[in-house]
């Protein structure tokens, strides 16, 4: 949408005609509403077309509104995901246990993981060796981020089916396949960031 440039006087600034100033204002306001330059060109063409209908302009506005709402929803999803990552971060410890980096490297792990507040259900077909549940007492967890760190480490172990971790009582309840992993390995996993398992039952 080229704007004609008046000749520059020897002194002072250029003087634009009122029609050009109105066009520039129109472009600025349309941009403020989120219209792209291509859409603004189309709106200007509609404004100059005596056969154009108000419904044509409304259609452009509706399309832009839906696009804005879609972007808002996307930003809200991003914000919620960041809230969850920040809340889960222990704020200390070795970089290898960073829950934020781990979630970025393994994006499907958090969605697939069971909720720490949800129940652990044991369900096995007849004839299949049953899962085992062990509750570990842990020292050193001081916040939800610590509990999230332990939960994330345990859930990545082969044979672990479900995990519940609560930092206030200092416990982790793990449902696992004893044919694949044992309590000693689970203890070592929990203690990897520097926590200490005091009991397992």
C-alpha cells in the first residue's frame, strides 16, 4: 500500500494532503486491531469500491477475531504448561535432575504420567505375575518441586507402573513389576538427587 511522498521543501517538513493522512490513520488503527498488511490492503480496496457491501468488511473482522481468539487460547495453554513446569522445578540440585529440561526433552512423558494425587490401581490378567507396591520413607524433600523430582525419576525407570509422592510426610508409593526392577534399584533412584530413603515397606 504505497503512500505518495510529496516533494520535500527546502526548509521544514513535508506536507501531506488530508486524504493521505486519513489513509495512514486507517492503516495504523487497523494494525492495532490485528489486521495484517494484506488484509488492510483488502479493506482499503473495499472502502474505495462503491459496489462493496458492509458484509464484506464484517467477514474480514470475524476472521480476524477468530484468529485472535485462537492465538489467545494457544497462549493460555502455553502459560498453563509453563506454570506446571515452574511449580514442578525443585529450584536446586544437579542439572541432570532439572524437571524443566527433562519435560522439554521428553514432551510426552508428563502427559502420559499418572497424577501424583490419583489412586494406584493394581490390575493384572489371570496367570500374570502381579505388580508389587512399596512405600518408601524419604528424608530431604522440602517442597512440591522435590516430590516432583523424585516422581519424575521413578516414572522413567523400566518396570515402574505408577507413582505417588508427597513431600510433607516424606513418602513415595511405587507400583512396579518386580520381574523388571527391585526395591534396591528404586532406592538408588530416589537417592540420586541427594535424598535419603530411611525405610521401605
